[in-house]
């Protein structure tokens, strides 16, 4: 499902989100029967240096779609949750010896740059966003050599190695609300079609090697079907079935069937021009007054294999890396360990000492996991979140297990029998221990607090007013240039609808710069109650307080503590889903509110894998 389709019900916001979704789009359907089409003829690039370029430079810090709508890269990055990364280490000696991978990329360019206004508008934006190019290049420095190398092996234009720029800003951790993930933004269903496994442990859509292979395979199939890279890219964004029908409509009307002549959604109308604009800026950065920080034309990482499941924290120590550095090369592993069923492939920097392989082979297998499946009959008053919390799982996992029994909005009828999967750690023999309890020795007590807090939160929400001194705090936000209502709402973890209601905004798509918006925030009852509980317990039973504050003290041999750096777009709920813990637990461990800030460090306790 395209993100554009995902948001189509919100008619007033459709134009904005259709543009923002250019970086959130994911491929949808398998290629269909071959449809002949005449490739687009070569065009010169005179428009790129024409008066049109000057005219379109009046609003250079903005991002245009084909309708003239404007969003900023900050909006797009925030929607994707784009990760900030340090650039790969650059050695002047290696650069002189191996050259710059940007030059190698240009050497394999094959697409023609169309002479039209749509491409010129996109170039105008990139030409004045050196800050964005620097951030993007820092991320790409870890992966570009590989994507270019694989493009050459696949026999496709090396421009396609630039597609992750407009899909994910070259961030393998990027995810969209439509559940598209990784450098190439595959949605779950299309990922499975192209062999990208998705399990509790591993998501192949975020695997640098596998997702790149799948993307080039899909793009090649689309090119073979449509005979044009422009149409292939449109199909990658919109779906091959939709492009085929658009071609058939033009054929029936006696109209040309090339990409530029088809009628498509605004998202797809801007998608290919933006891609061609990126290629042109990369090809001639000096022409447009920008610079591309060099990337050594040399492999940045290498593959290595363990004999059994390994813990990534242990692997990082052996390789002399921080867990963050190792995770940037292995973003597909969702639980800080390789998949129990293998393959146990790990990517490490190319310069990792050779002794690393011997040390990796000597690592003992961690404790294994088994899955116990139970059924639960839904009772009156149950919600999906309540059931998920009861069984130590997530609403998303319950939806995957039960399909149509759970509606798209998360409703489940009373009396229905749900499948509930609980992961347990096999410690020895047949003795298994709940991961939920391992991760939180005070699970029962926290559950009681959580239940009471939820009831108070519901009461607070139903009585939310400006003068609610006890339950609501009022803040003001002054709108800055480039900020959308969506971005502001996400910053304060409220809905766009609520933000519009509080400020009597009828048009939710636009908000004027300088406007002072009222933000109503509920007090963090979880943090308040946890603090009160800790104080009350301190004088009565120091041992209990100690157990709540640090699960590691209780189950040191079975619990590991990790530090998670909050990324743009993260919420407590999304982090809780990733690590299979509850929102309440994260709040308790970190004494934090629901408002997270990019760069903030969170402590999370997990069962050792």
C-alpha cells in the first residue's frame, strides 16, 4: 500500500501528505504481463541553465511537487524518522589511491535528463540545500559503495543507486506510517514477494545486502515490462498495475504513452522528476553551486559468519566497535542478536582485524528461545492494547496473528478467540521463564500502577480544558518557517485534529509562520505515580525499591541493559514495539514523559538472547 493511499481519507491534508510521501513510498505489486512502450527519446538539458531556473529559484529553500505545493525536507525527514549519522572515516591516502565513489557512480549514468519545468523545479530545491546534502552524504558514505557495485553487477544504470536518496534519505532505519522500511522503503507484502524475510528477530527490508538485491530485481522486472526507466520508477512508486492502466487509458484516447504524458497522482508526477533532479545534481554539483563530500571508492564493510546465534553486543566488543557502529551495518537485526535459525551473517568494517573471525567462531551460543502459543477469549471491556499488555506482546503482533478477527482500527468483538504468542527463554531442560518477567522483575507491581494510571489518563482526557490545572498544562508554540501542522503535532505527541481544535483552525493543511499555537499537554501520570511509589517504598522496604529501579540487580545473569538513542520520529510506542516491552516499563526505567527528543538516551532492559 502506498503511503499516498494510506492517507487518502484525509482529504484536506491529501495534497501535503502526497508530497511528503515521496520519501515514504514503497513498491506495491508484482509486475504484470509485459506491456510494450517506446522509451523516452533523448533530450538536452538546456532548461537546466535557462531562465526557468532563475524564475524557480525564488523559493529555493522549499520543496515542490507538480501542483506547486511546498513542504520542507525537515517535514519529510521527521515523517520518516531519519537517523543522524557520522560520516565514514575518510583517509586522504585511500582517497588518492582508490578515488571517489561519486565519480564511479557518474560513470555508469544512462538516463536522459528531461528538458522540462518539473525537473528544473526539483533541481532548484537541491541546489540550495547544502545542509541536506551533507547529512545525506554522511549516511550514504556507509552504503553507497555497495549499492553502486551491485547496480553494476545487475547491469542497471548506476543512477538507481541514488534512489534511496528520495526514498529514505539513505537511512536503513527509516520507517513510514505505511510500514515501509529500510533504504529502499519496501512495505511488508512486497518485501516478502522479493524474498525479504520478516520475523520477530530479523527484518530483511532493513538488511543492506538483501534489500539492495531485491530493489534491483524489482526495478529490472519493471523495466522489462515497460521498456523505460522513467516508467519503471513510476511503477516502483505507484505500482505496475496502476501504470499499466494509465498507459491503456492514453492508448484508448490516442495519446502518447511515455511517462511525461500519463496522468498520475501528484506524488508520482513529482517522483521521477525528483529522481532525475538528484541525478543531475550528483552529476554536475559545481554547476549548481553545491559540493559533495568525497566517499572513498572502496568497500566499507565485509561479510562474516558465526557458527550459531550471537549477541551483537558481544560481536561489537570483539570487533572494537560501539554497539551503535555495529548496528548501523546490521540494522536488520531487531533484537540485538542474529536470527536463531540463521544465517548468522554479520557485517563489520573492512579493516576489522582478521583474528576477529576466530574470536567470533569461539563465541558460545546464547540461551535459546521458544514460542508458546495460547488462546484468549475476548471479554467485555477488553481493548487490543489491554490484551497485548496482559500477554506481554504488542497490538501489531496480535493483528498479524489474528488477521481479519481484528479490524483495521483495532476493534475485536467480545467472545472471539484470539491467538496470543508469548516468547519464552529456554534456560535449561524444560524450565522456561517469561521474557516479560525477566525484563522487569517488578512486573506485577508495574502492571498495577499502569492499570491505575490508564484509568486516570482516560478521565483526564475526557475532561481536558484550558483551565484544567490539575491534569492539563498549557504551552505555546510559535510556528517557524517550513513547519507544518503535522510536524508540530508530532513534536508534542498530539493529533493534528486536536491541535486544530485547540486553535480553531479549519484548514489543517496550512498554518502561517509566526502564529502562536496553544498546546495542551496531559501531566505524565506514569512518572508521577512511579515517583510517589518509589518514595513510599524507600522508607518501608528498600529491597523492593531496589528491584524496581534496576532489574539487572535481580537477574544479572539473564538481563542485559542497553542504551537506545532516540531518533527523529520515534515514539514511546514505536520503541516499545521494537523491543517487545511496554510503554509503562520504558517510562519507569527512564523516569521520562511521553515527549521524546532526538538524541535522548533511553535505558532498556532485555532478556539476554
